[in-house]
C-alpha cells in the first residue's frame, strides 16, 4: 500500500498506510458517485509535488552524502517522507478532484465492481 516517498523515518508505517487507505476509498467513492471511468493525477501536479518533496529531502540526514538503502544508485530518494506523520495525514485528508484528470462517465462502473462476498454494490439513493 505504500508508494513513493511515503516511508516514515520515526514512527509506525501503519499511520501512513491508514491514511493511504482512506485516500484510496475517497478516490473509489468519487469514481462511483460521479460515474467515472478513472481518476488520474495530472502530470503538472505530480511533477510539482515530486519537486517539492525532493527539495524538502535535501535538508534531511538521508541526503547528507552517505549511501543507504533509501537512495537509488544515482542518489535519488524515493523512499522516505520528509516530514511528520501528521503532515502526511493532513495532505492525504484533502482529495482535490480539480488536480485530477477524470475519465468520461461510465454507466457500467457499478456493474464492473464486485464486493468481496461476490455481490455487486447497490446504487446510492
């Protein structure tokens, strides 16, 4: 469930995973409620976010010139989050649909999803 730059350096990974699960559920709910085919992060938004994360990481011990398993062979840190868990959760608490590309509507979206018990979800009323 963890993705790039979502690793903690100072507390439990579970805090991060719970935040990511909540975020994923909001995305799935948005797709279903809006009858969309998909949601995807816009490239410009993702690029700016990654640049900001990498700038923040330059001030951490993980980027102090030592080699570690946190870094790729070219010295890029894609493992650690450069802030507190509360900051991570706060950013995940927002679900900015305007920063996402939305696929055209798909009236069959609910038909394509099966619950763990094999049934299909009912449409909201």
